[in-house]
C-alpha cells in the first residue's frame, strides 16, 4: 500500500512542532479531580488514538477497560487503597523509593477514584490466541503498551482532559474486578476527568535538552 504523507515546508514543520511541544509541555498529572461528567465519546476517541501506536509485530498487545459506574469506581478505590496503605504505611515500598516520590506529596488516600467521572485501565497482553486455539507469545509488550498509553495521554490532553498515570501496585485486583484473563496484566490505571477548581500540582522542572540529547 502506497504511503506518501504531505511533505511540509520546513518553516511549517518547525511551527507545527513548536506548537505541539508547547501543548505537550503544558500537560500535568492531576490528583485532584472535578466530578464534572465527560462524554463516553472522549474516552473512545482517546482509546482509538492509543490504538494507532506502533507495536511489536503489529500485535497491538493492549486492552482497555473503562468505567463510569460509581459502584465499580468505589470497588477500585477500596482495593487500590488496601495496596497503597501497604506501600506507604506498611513499609512495602523500599526507603529509596519512598524518598524518590516524597517530593510529590502523594499518600495512600485515593479519594479521586470515587470523584473522577471515568477510570480507564490499560491491560498488557502477554500472548494472544490463534484461530486454531493455540497461544502465541506477544513481542515487545512493555514498549508497545507504553507507546499506546503515551498516545492515550496525549489525546486526552488535546481534548482538554486530565489524567494521572497511576500504578497502585500490585494491581492484580484490577484483573479480578474487570474479569480479565490470566494472559493479561494490569499496566496502568488512568483516572480521567477535569481538574478540580482547587487543583494544584507539584512544582516540577523538566530536564533541559542538553541533559537528554547528545548529537553525534
Ligand atoms: C509508569 C508511571 C507510574 C506512575 N505511578 C504513579 C502513581 O502510582 N501515583 C502517582 O501519584 N503518580 C504516578 N505517576 C506520575 C508521576 O509521578 C508523574 O508523571 C511525574 O511526577 C511527572 O509529573 P507530570 O506527569 O505532571 O509531568 C506515574 C508515572 C509513570 C510514568
């Protein structure tokens, strides 16, 4: 199949790239959400966008479960808080890890999982079933699913929505709640909505270009 995307004049490439950078640079992870509703179509669009990601052998080893059901969100909050209490207060997180996240001011209270209009969980598929019923391993699962999640986040941000890349590990409870098969593992839990009116975020700086790029 022929593929010939339009070749832009270099000035236009740079303008578009700069605009996209400014837009992406304004994205922040949110931990205080409004309960304002978000239409299902926005969630579907973000997941359709995630599904455009490149993947090892084009196996697209991702599956998304989304819910706006208050009872289900509450079950997720309760299960996540059990794990997070063990992480934060029960000593399961090693001291070095605790130190690394201390500046974010996070704790085991995950009230936002009740408040936020949507919870979307991305599952990573370790294998898939072939037509003859046998199982085929998927390749580069973490890389592929990570890319899809990045595109999901970018799509939400483009729609003016916010999310948090949330990993209340171990996340086996999400497989149970969403009744997913053993061939999948929970990858990232995304609360999706609008920031609350009083939302604040940690004052973080991003690395400078010369810290992350060396041109040879
Ligand atoms: C793989 C991954 C796991 C993360 N897990 C959590 C988490 O469990 N809880 C949380 O509050 N933030 C979590 N974060 C969010 C990071 O703390 C956040 O992205 C980082 O502080 C940078 O802030 P920013 O997203 O606003 O740029 C996670 C981020 C990534 C990429």
